[in-house]
C-alpha cells in the first residue's frame, strides 16, 4: 500500500492537475508520505550546504547545524500550510488542511530528485562548469513552485489569478504568525522573569 503511495507521488509530479485532483477528491494522497518528503528535503537542503563542492559552496561546513536546518524546514512548511489554510478558509477554498499538507509535501519531491545529483555533480565540477549545478538546482526549485501553484489551485478549485493572490496573502499570514509567536515568547519570558525575580527576592529574605 505504501509502495503504491510512493508510485502515485511520482505520477503526481508528472501529471499535477490529475494527481492533485485525485488527492483532493479520491483520497489518494498520504500525509505521512508528505511529511517524509519534507524530512528528506530538509536532509538534502542541509547536505547541499555542507557537502556541495567548494566551487559552488561558500559556507563553512563547520558552522552548520543540520538538526536546526531540518527543523527550520519543518517550521517553514508548517507555517505555509497553516497560513494557506487560514487564508483559504476566508476565501472559500475547498481544500482541507490535510490536502494542503499533502500537496506541499509532494511538491518537494522534484527538489529531492535534483538536489542529490546536484550535490554529487558539484564535487567534480570545475570553475567554468558551475552553471550546470545552478541549472539543476533551479530546475528543481522551478518545478516545486509550479507544483505548489497547481496543487493549491486544484484542491481549492481556484483560478490561477486567485491562486497567486492567495499565495501573497499566505506569505503575509506567515509573517503575522511569526510576529505573534515572537510576541507571545517575549510575553512569556517577561512573566517567567518576573516570577523568578520574586522567588529570588523571597529566598534572600528568608
């Protein structure tokens, strides 16, 4: 069954309109597989920053925290899904939260497929051939963007124009969520600091 889900994911990236329609209306997608793709992309993203050849990589590999980068990928993925779901609920979108998660995760598959050979290629590339590395990376990213737009448009039954507008509002929603999270964190830190200072004052008086 899981093998069939993987095969269908590869079918979807080649036939996005039909594939995402089946995911929305026939339940052929898998949230677990989608999250697995996010994890694999996070690993590929971090591996590219650490192991890409010196001709194309200007980052000190010793300064990279792989766990933090993979976690950041998951956080951005979750922010996008929550932001898109909150916006599309207000704009009569037909897609469910799990549809957004599945579509976004499946859309990362092309980047996984292109990042791995790009990393390997970068280990052997010379100074005059780095353009092929960037073309390969760009192909994966462009494919990802096309799939996300097609997927969001299909599961919500939007036009292309409305989909693009929704994506703009989604990024605004992501910024608002980040701002509120930072505000909440600051508030909690101040409350904890306040009670800590009271506790320390009481302990000194005892």
